[in-house]
């Protein structure tokens, strides 16, 4: 989309993003990957000014420690490829012993970083686990409190010193299922989201498909926040000025939701659940045929989901069906969601004409939604081993201290963390050298020195140290 109309739309869109930030995030930066632009110019792929340089396979600094029955023997194996000048180490892998004496559960997923009282970092990390399996580690809290004893999912909380070294790690939520993503709040809690609608308990009395809240400094409540909806939850982002929570749904026919609590910072105070509608396109499916809307701000409003906690998903009862009936917009597999610079960014993993991913931004200030990334194949032969796509199957997203967006891939075939730059350049940040498992839970320390990100299988969390401010333009 390189015509003058698209260029003008892009300039207007980009001009609304300044250097300010709020809450726990740093001002993000929106950018475009256009196939036409990639073919016509170096943008859309790595360039000398876009990223941190080419990636090189590297051993973790603590490689000698990486050996247990659950992750296997990873000693002296390069797990990540990173740019020159970057290094990393592994913390809290599956099967290690937690500070409370239990074992680290597997399937590491969504995660957020909070500043600790001593200037280090607290990480709250999801584990996307289902039913309890004999011999497999599960989420267990020190208090023993659990939502559903038949389910192994939940969260663990990691405390790191100001050098990124692990000090302690314990269970902080137990008995939930398929805790996929979530999001941090301005009041220093993590919203852990279940990606299911199932009543998973063998007794068929305990319902799942909810959001649970976990404080950064303690155990989470095992009482779900039912008014935030029951569905295939994925991620959440909180507007720090209003306390409104924006939520994605991992389904091919998903909606974007908003929860307006009655009291700021108190998600149990009751509230209203809503779904996004594009005013001039009621009921639109944004999956395909939407690329001509790149950088065009579309006016929206919100429709109420009157029954947020349905008994079933049949006969129009689901959160989605209630929204469809009122003209809510459909998105293809809403996954990562992040707040920053006054905007909500949300990812559609399979969206776009090529089915390789879209990223949208919602602006609560003027009530508009804008498509700003649609992944298409690049003419650059460097990416032939991944179908020609530098960005494919985007999932979790975050914002770096350089103001750029960082995206975890899940299902691209060649799994990477991909950066999106100011002028639309895409650049590789990290490459999985071990297997085909997804990256998840990318986030940054408060001082911008470390990226934290996990590899879901065999369950490894990385501390990546490097010059994360290199691309800063503010």
C-alpha cells in the first residue's frame, strides 16, 4: 500500500504517537509491514538501522545447570540465536525445585514484570496446563488453596534481583486450566486468563473459562471474576486512567471485549461487559479483505454482553453470539493484547488475506480502531524457509524501552521474537534454536535492561540482556 492516500493515512496515524507513557509500560510505537512496501524498499525486513543486527546461536550463560528429567540435558546446546552483544540465561525451568519445595510446572506462557520493592523484578507467569497428570509437575500454592483440584494450571511468581538473577520462585495460583495469557494492571496485579469454556472437573460442578487476579506480592484469589465473561480468554490490557480492561478471545470468530468495573482497581465491584462494534460496518468480519483499511481510523462503539457468565455456548448464549446479534466486529483469533501510549494493541494470529496475522490498535480517546500491521510475504529470499513471512502467527506482544513493539510467534514454523520499528521495518530479535515451540510472555524490566520471555516447551524462561535502547527515537 504505497499510494499517496495510504502514505498520508500512515503519516496521520503515526503522528498521534508521542513519547509519553503511563502505568507499567513505555510509550509504544506503531508500524506497518506491507508486502508492497517490502517489495519496493528495504522496509518490511531487516536493515542496518532497523534492528540489532544478525542473529548468532549462543549458549546460555548458565548452560551447565540445564539438566533435569523434565527438560532433558540441554547443557552445551545453543537454545537461542541473538544479536551480537546480547546474552541470556535460563531461570525457573520445568522440573526445578521451587522455593516452597514443589516442582516448577511446565508449559510456561503469558507473563508480566513488576518492579520489586528492592529495585529488582517480580515476574508472574502463567502455565498453560490442563488436567492433572501422574508424575507431571502442577501448580501448587504454599497455602494449598486451589480452585479445582483436578486441574494443573495456574501461575508461579519469580523474584529476581537487580542483576536479573533468580532469588526465589513459588506457586501463586492453582487449580485453573489452560492459563494462556493475561495482562498486568496499574495496581500491580496480574490477570491470568483461562483459554477454555469447559467445565473441566470430573465432578462437572466447577466451571472454567474465567479471569483470575494474582497480586505481584502474594497468592491469587481462587474466586474467578465472573462478570468479565466466560469464554476462551486470551489476553488483557488495562487503561490506567479509567481502569477499563480490554480482553481478547482465542477463536476464529472472536470479539474484542471491554469490562468497565464499577470501582477503579476493584474488578470484583461489578461492572459491564461489552464488545467492540465498528459503526459503519456492523457485524464485519475483519479476517480478510481488510488490508485497504491500513492506517485508517474507524469509528467504533460498544454493545453490552448482557449475560457474561452463560451456562453454555449453544443457542446464541455465548459471549460471542450475544455480541454478533448486536453487530460486534469479528476478529480472527484474538491473542496478544497490551496497553501503552494511550492505546490498546491487540493481535489476530490468523488474520489477514494471507492468514499470517494482523495487529490492531484501539484508541479510547477518540473511540477508533486502526489496522496497522497485516503480515504478507516478503520478496526477500532470506525468509524462504518460513514461507516468505518474516512475521507469521503473532501471539503475545509487548513494548520495549526503545518504544518499539516486540511480538512472540506461535505456529510460524520458524519461531522467533520479531520487532516492529518506527518506519515499518521488521527485524528478528530472537530465534528458537532448540525446537519448534512457541515464544510467550515477552516483557521488560522497569529499567529496560532485560527482556524476559519463555519458550513453552520444554518450559524455559529466559533473561535476555542487551542494548534494548539502541533503536530509541524519542
